[in-house]
C-alpha cells in the first residue's frame, strides 16, 4: 500500500485550513457590509496586511531581488486576485446568489484542472474525473441555479470570477520554490494595494478616518486573516497538484454553510447535506485512491 507523501499531506492540510479561514471571512464581511466604501475597505486592509507582512518578511530575512522572468508571474497573480474580487462583487449585485456561487465555484475548479494540465503537465486521471463529477453534482445540489434568467454577459462574468480565482490560486506554484511564502504574499498585497487605490479614485469614494467601531474591527480582522490565508495558499499549492488543490478548495463551501448555520441560524436543507457529502467525497477520493495503490 502506497503512503501519501508528508509534503502532500502538509499541503492538503494547509489548503483545508485556508478554506476554514475563508469561511470566517464571510462572517467578518457580513459585519462590514457596505458601511465602508468597498475599495476603501480593501485599501485599509491591504495597507495593514502589507505592514504585518513587512515585519514577517524582515524577521525571516526573506528579502530577495526578483528575477526578470518571475516579475510577470507576480503581476499576473496580483491582477488576477484584484480582478476576481471586483468581478465577484459586481456579479453578486447582478446575479442571483445561488447561480453566482455555482458559476464561481464551477469555473474555479474547472479552470484549476485546465491550468494544472497546461502549466504543470498534470495528468487527468480517471479518479480525478470522478472527483470533478462528484464536485459539480454537489454544487448543483447546494446551489439552485437558473441560468436562463441572466444575460450572457453576467453569466460569463460569474465564470470569469472563478477563472481569475483559479489563476491566483495555482500560479504561485511557479515561484513558490524560489521565494519565501511571506515574500510572495507581501508582493501580492502590495501590488493589490496600488490597484485598489486607483479603483477608489476612479470611483470617487468618500474616505473617512478608521474608527473604533465593529465594522472597522471586522474589516481589519479580514486583513489579518488574509495574512494567514495568503501564506497558507502559497504553501499548500507548493506541495500539492493544482488539480487536486482546486478540488480541496471547495471545502470553503462546507465551512461557509456551517458558519452560516452556527452564527446566523440559516437552515441546512437535505439537498445541502447531500451536496456537501458529494463534495467531501470528491475531496477525499483521490487521497483514498492514492493510499490504496
């Protein structure tokens, strides 16, 4: 019986931990809402994150000149992250939640499979295809969709959100063996900060001084969680295949459902439980198969 590599196991654990923290972000995001202008939220969060990461990078002596060939990877990752956020925010305003979430997650996992194949020469095995099928069916059971009610533009935008997220997720594998995790995350947040500044000025947002209020505390809480998730994502995908990692990222749905039930009393339906079970099966199936070989 084959044994799963400790590095692969560590990568999987870090990705699952990241999805757990993403579920926590949902709680903070509900607290913030739109009480603070959306781009300004991200400016203040990214600034706090950059400062925290600056300390971590300095303590870890992780400063290193960027090789010319790696600069496009850093830029693509930052642009993909900001683009995913902006597209996601706009999609949520225009597309029913269930349809939007389904298209986002389906687009993300499918893109992760495609990018894994073309960027990292990962093989599309039968077990991976089965896991992908289980995940898509699970998504369909959890999220009720009605694609016929939305325009082709918003349909494409929702899928594009997932594609951009997948690019942000997996492209770090190209540089994670060369640069420290904290350093990669610092660059990601620093570049994103500049893009959010431009977006805020274009939108002519009204800036106010941060205050000791619950929304501001929640907003900065998101920034602190971003420090952890940013590093966990880079480390997790460093040790695990992009295709398998993309399936694991669907665990975020399970944690989000749990936290919505725990903190907001949202009902968990039979369909949700069935869909969640299929997603769990999709996540663990490749690991069970690897152990049985």
